[in-house]
C-alpha cells in the first residue's frame, strides 16, 4: 500500500529572515512512518527542514516543504497517487501580508487598504518601538484532500490546548465530518510531554485511546490495515 | 580560555502552538565551536532546540534557550564568566503582544490601548479572515554584553539582505561602535548558499574576507587567539 504521511510544522515568511512557525517536532510522524516501513509499505513523508526524520529506507521517500502554498502544490499529486494520508503536520492557519508601524495605521481611514500592501524591503527595519503585522487566513489544506482523491483513506489530526475531553471530541468530530476524514486523532497540548502523549483516535461513533506516541502509531496502523 | 558562542535563532511565542522565528541553522556556530574545541578551549554553546549542534566533547557545554528573555537570563552570568563571546545567534527583534481581528481595531479610537491587551486563549482562534498582530521591540541583547563584562572580547554579527558592500560595512561598523564590539562579522543573506558563505570580519579600520563557513571560523579563531 502507498502511505502518505505529513509531519513537522509549516513556516510562513514575514521577510527573508523571519517567519511564523507552527511548532511540531516531527516525532509522531517519524514513528508512524517507521511502523509502516517495518512491514514494507511504500511511505512518502512530506515534512519540514527542522523536523526529526526516520532513517533512510528503501521504501521511504522524504519531501521537504516550507509554507502552506508549497504544501498544497506538493500534496495534490501525491494525494492522487496514494491510498492513505496521515496528516500529522501542523499547518499555519495565517500568513503575513504586510508589516508596518502604528503611525501608518493611525493615518489610515480604511484598514482594508493596508491588506493590499506588501513590504518592499527584504528585511523589515527594526527601528519602531511597535510593529503591526497583518495576516490572512491560509487555505484549509485538509478540506482539499477528498476533493483531490475521494477514495483516499484520510487520517486527520486536531490539536487543542487545555480544553475538556468533551470539547476536544466535539471539535474533532466536527472537523472529521467537515473534511470527510475517516479518522481524526484528537489531542491536547497540555497532555503531551517528553514520554507521554495522550490522544484519542475518533471516528463518528468510536474513540480509541493511546497514551504514548508509539501507541498512537500502533492505533493508526491497525485502523489503516483494516481497510487494506 | 573560556569561549562563549551563541547559535541558532530565537522564537517569540504568539500562543502555545505558534511563534515568530528568526531562521538560523546553527551551522556556523557549530563550526566555530569545533575550531576552539580542537585546541582544547572550554566552549559554552548557547543555542536553540532546532539548531545543528557539535558532537559531544569533554570541553563543550550546550545550553538551549527559546526566546529573548530566556536568552538574556541565560547569557548574563555566562558573559561574566567567559573571556570571549562570539554572538552568531539570530535574535528576534520583535515579540508578540496581542493578536486580534480587524473589527476590534476599527472600533478602537486609541490604538495604544491594544498594546496593553493580551490574549487569554492558549491557542488563538482561526475563524476571522484577517488577523492583526501587535509586536513590541525586544531589548538589544548585544548592547548589554559590555555592561555585564567590560573586559570580554566581543565578536558581533550583522546580517543584511541584498545591500551593497558599502552599506553592509557602514551598518556593521556603526553597530560595532554602538555595542563596543571588538569585531563584527558582516554578511548578506544573498551571498550565502549551501557551500558558500561570503563574509567580512571588520574592526574599526580593517576588513578580512572569508568565502566559506570554515574560513569564517578560521578568521574568528585567529583574531581571538591574538588577544589570548
């Protein structure tokens, strides 16, 4: 089977030296990849430069991406040619449009004008005491997957921070439905530490609990094989 | 001699999952550290989680930091106890204060009110089409070094993007003077690629050119030994 896995976190550039990054070590994606490689599935890992990666393996291709646009370009053909997508990457939800100082905002009657501006300089000056950064929502990559390939098995991920189990399940299942995912791995940042990673693999009706990254990889591996 | 080296790039948190990062691989700091370790100097490397690091060595201590506040806390005692600081880290010049949508800005008469607000939520919602992030200038770490230890030998770094050699030298020498650095390594991002790294080590009157990271490490090593 051809398994597509994403890991790491995208970075949206502010200028040539600064960017907004979604933190994600890549550790979970690495574990999942290794699980499938161990039984000789074909694995394509789409990840980022700073993410932790599996060792070289004859059945593993690694593709590095940077930002959301780059991710979409890269994923579209891959989603069409794979049987499963396990989308553990932390994808930026906003991308920088324009950075300026407070004075320019105070002088502007119609803020929407600033949304059409771009910074000409390659490294934005650091003179002003305060700066204001305008950001625009990025396309939701996960919502495109089933449009690209309706028959791909999609394992989505939802990370929240410090919410109740009820809220986590509710938000994750709403995302599951909206994006036509087959499963969604719901987790809370406050429940993740060096050696623990509490998570629930959800479908419409069931919830399967895991307490470590290895258990999460096991759970996902089992569910994917069931549809094999 | 006790050599303090910084490498990598700091990240200023927007919320628990997003941050503004200054990109820096840590490769140059690694090379410089290895150069001094090879002749048994004592090296302390202050760096970041994602930076590339030297191999373990009996004379090497590695300390990981995250943001500018964390860097300042960490550096102050170290600057006081070392003979040389080679400050190659890319340090964030702005840190997030408050993120909101366009509507709140349009409703606010006095923008300075927004500078005193903070986001209560741990992961800022991604509903609005546009967001606005207010940022505040961080303290200039480099300007504190000689206040902490007037006798430390300070090698500063200045990275610009796509400027003339004249402008690069002028900006770097102005920073050299302002921060009482002994040398400053002036370089331009457009002159750095996988195997090339054009840079100039400047003092008040001289400029020494290097064309690779290894040559930069050699140059800095020589200048530091001269003051030994």
